[in-house]
């Protein structure tokens, strides 16, 4: 069933309660492994967001991003959508593209509902990770008007692939950031401890900016520029900032973090798309303090 975004259950929080700040964040979450095997052992292609347990699985991720990136600074809007399950990412690229159309349509309709009912002309930031970044990349290409695009401060599309072919085809919509203050641009990167740990799913990306020094070349950003990872700490029952966690350098369009333990987010079950040393699952928290500061700067806050 197609979700109706006039129904508050399809939003992380009832969106009308998020007003009060001068700038919005529209956030789309990454792949959430929330769909169990069916009785026949088959995994569905899409998550069933009518089920509360599926929405709750996504809610954990949304909660982190609201607390870390939005609280006390930005209004936060985050829809639930019929995202592709891990099953789809085992298919060919052609099949994945075809299956993604349903998920993309949900995010496009959610965004347009947000713009009509909640935005009220405010500037906004797009924020996402992994599959969420795929959704927002398609939104930038096809899903918003020029007027809406001109309201966008920047799109922080972490952990996804943006190819040269896409940049050439959509030069007015897909504009990679070249520094820390330009607007209407895409901030994107993928991280690993070595070039050899690059994910084959994301290997064709040509967009990468260093969130420590905001350069796009190979200039090393020492750890003293790292303002901190932000992760939940059970001992303090809250989010903890740990600064100077790693140095960062761009190599072959990827952020190389030599100071990070290669096993920090390694999962043996998905070692083919994300080999040892790939930091895909750390991209949202690895530079969180730097990203949050940059959001404020781009917005003039």
C-alpha cells in the first residue's frame, strides 16, 4: 500500500511539532535490516512500513540524527518509506535501479508533502546516508522544482556513489562542494582505512570532500582538525564527543582514515560489499562534530 504522508504515522515525529528554528533538515535513513524471513525463507524486496516494528527499527537511526545534527539548531523532518531490503542489493545494477523506483517515489511524495505543509518557505538541508543518499540524489535530479532547489542550503549525502556520468547529465542540480561555505552543493564521501578496502558497490564515485579541512585534493588533514566522533555512551546514558579520533586524507576519491581500527564496523556476513577496513557504517558518526559545525556555518547560524 502506498503511504499517505498526510498520516502522521509515516513521519518520525508529527512534523507540525518541529517548527521554531530558521532552517529545516529533511532526513532520509539508510538501509535498515528490519524484514524477517518469511515462512518460505524469502526476504521481501521492500520494507513494510505499515508494521510498527519496521518503523521502530528506522526510528533508532532517525533519533540519532535528530539528536546529533538537528536538536537546538534545526527543525527535523524524516519520513518512513518503503525502502529496498538487502536482498535487492545482491541483484544486478539494472535490477537495483528498477526496484529503486518505488522507494524513490515515496521520498519524492514525502518531500513534496513536507514542502507544501511544513516548510513555509524556510531554507533547508538534505541529510542522508547510504540508501537514503540514493533516494535524495534522485530527488535532486527529478523530484523538486527550481524554486525548491534554490531554497536548499546544501545536501549532505553520505556513503553513496555519485558518478561522473551523473554530474555531466545534471550539472545544474548535482554540484559537488568545493569548500566549507558554498551553497546549493552536495557534500559526499565514503570512508575506509585503505584504498584496498573500498566497497565495490561504491567504487565509481568521483565526489569526495574532506570534512576536516574542506578540501577536495589529497591534502592530509591531521587529527587535530578532527572535532569529534559522536556516539552513544551507555556509561553516561547520552551521546559522547571524542575529538582528534583520526587524521583524514583523500585518495582515489575516498577518505582514508589510517588511525581507525579496520574492524571498528566490520561485519563478516557482508564482507564482499564491505570488506575489512571499509568504514561505510561509520560515515554518519565518524566526522559528526565537523559536519554539525559545517551545517551551522553554511546556514550562517
